[in-house]
C-alpha cells in the first residue's frame, strides 16, 4: 500500500486510513463505472474538509476543502508477462507510471493513495485533483492570439517530448488526456490516463504512435498549427528528409 505522508493525517481524521474504509466511501462518479473485462472500473471525486485547520486557514481556502480524484475497480485486470494467467489490476501500471513520472518531474496528477485487495480483486488509486486545469480539447482556441497559441503549442510539444525522453509511450495521447493550466498566460501541462502507458526502447515508435493519435484527435486545430506542433516537438524549423518522412507517416496514421 502507498499513502502520501502529506495527506495521511487528513485521511485518518475522516476515518479513511485503510483500504476498506476508502472502498465503502461514496464518491461522486464522473459517469457510471465502465463495465468490461468481466469487472468494472470508475473514477470520481471526493472532497475532504480539514477541520483541524485554524479559522484563518479555513477562510484562506474558502472552506472548500481538498478535492481528490478517486479511481476504483474490481475484477478489471489485464494479462502481463509477470501475471500471464491471473492478470493484474490495470491501476497497478498507472500507479507505477505516476510514481515514475513524479521522479522525473513530468507533469501528471500527484499520487495520494494506492492499494489492492487481491482476495476480492479490488484496487483503489487516489490522486490530487488537477485544480484549475482543463482538458486541452476544451480550451477556446479562438480566444488565443497568435503569440499565445504558439506558446501553448510549444509548451505542449516540449512536455510530450520530455515525457517520451523518459522512454514511455502514452498509447492514448488525445487532447482530452492533456490537461492545461493558464493557457492564456504561462501554460502548465499535466498528462492523465496513464494506465496504458508503457516503456518502449524505440524513440521513433514513441513519436510515431503518440503524435499520430494526437493529430488525429486535435479537432479544431488548423493544419498550420499541427505542423507547428510537430516542428516544436522535433525542435526544428527546417525539417530534413527523415523528419519529413516521419511527418508523412504520422499524417498517414492520423487519417486512419
């Protein structure tokens, strides 16, 4: 079991210090849990008010409390080379990936809690809510001037490049899985939905697979902005023959 030391007292104060207490705690589902693989998996939020704070601290926080993303799943696993028959919870990989990205200072939700109950095939993953972040595909691009748009493109491309440089390929790199804060001023990026991410030794494959998925789902982006994004990712303004070939392959896959 993993539990953030920072929030340990807060969770204990709300009688949520162990797996069973968290499992039975009602949460506000974003949507009905997804039923597949013979089980189910869902994500929602829970808000915990720190009543141990002094009144002035509560007022500074507007009494809103701390918001957490809570993911629960039961009998929702996948086969792996370590567990080829029984499988393992899909959250286990996401937990490992989030821990890895935190070590490399890559923007992603901060881990708060992770635990499994192997006898009941249940798993819980809790992260800090991405306060003031919004999905990239919900950013009103028409409200950005040219400089702001270029800054946003550069920031997103740079963060994805940094992510790939760790050796990971996201495998679901859609704009809805790239969260943005301060899109109009100084953009910050956080990647979510990391349960499919895995390591790949081939840098070409990481670029090809993820950028094609991103371009395919970048609805509302002009062809010019898509090319600016690829150029920023490649850290080049003038592309050589191999860069242009890579772009053609990405575009071909994006059209599938």
